[in-house]
């Protein structure tokens, strides 16, 4: 796990200082499935975390890896996972949530 806590998306669009690369909102059906039959369980200070509302992929300037950020309904980071490449991060999200690569949008594609 990477950094934990109430980290939000800043006014410049960065996520806890990381440059956002891709994002995807999770449907209610995906969230419900993740709650009932989680592939991975994520824990925080308050115990088991609720399924995220949105996922984001980002990269810190001084880090070669790609972070998969789990965002709550307020856009705050619940937790994150670190991956060696974008391909690895997309594959991890696909395994955990069934999110296809085509469901993601590159940051800057939407307003």
C-alpha cells in the first residue's frame, strides 16, 4: 500500500501530488459486487473500507511506478496500490473490479 488518509484531488487536478493519467467511475452494480464478494479487501484506520466510487491511475514525478488510487464519494483517496507499469495497473483493476481498459478515460479527455 502507498500513502493512506484523506488525500483529495487538488485544484490543479493532482491526486495527492501525483499526476493523474486515467480515471474511471465505478457503477453501482460494480460497487455492490465489490462489497458482497470482494476480490481484495482494503483496510484503513476505521477497518474494512467501502468500495470506491472512482479509480484513478497516477504517477509521482520522483517515482517510476504507477499508483492505482481508490477514491471515495468526495474524491478523497481511501487507499492506493503501486504497480510497475500502466499495463499492470489496468490488469489489477480488471481483476479486482472487472473494469475493461476501454472503460477508462485519459485525464484531460473529459471536463
